[in-house]
C-alpha cells in the first residue's frame, strides 16, 4: 500500500467520480447561460466563424462529430 508521500494524489477524486468538479462546471455553465449578452456575443462570434476563413475546417469538424469521429 502506498502512502501520500509516494502518491500525492492519494485520496483525491479524479475522472467521472469528481463530483465537485462536475458541480463547478455545471454552475459555470448556468452562470454563462444566464448572461444573455455574453451568450449573444458568443453566438455572433460563432456565426462569423462559419462565414470566415475557418469555415471549411469547422464544416469538417462538424461532419466528423456527426459521424462519431474526433476531428
């Protein structure tokens, strides 16, 4: 058995079992969604990106995601 001197991560939660991280993420997403101005700005930026120089790359990433593959 290893102790904390050998394993600095002993006793800490990682991966899907990290409920505090999941809670923090969820709260951050709710805060973001509640800020209507920020959501509108990000939506405009995304729409501009679809019409910009990265449009082809974004379309390829979307197609890969739709097919279940990583971009």
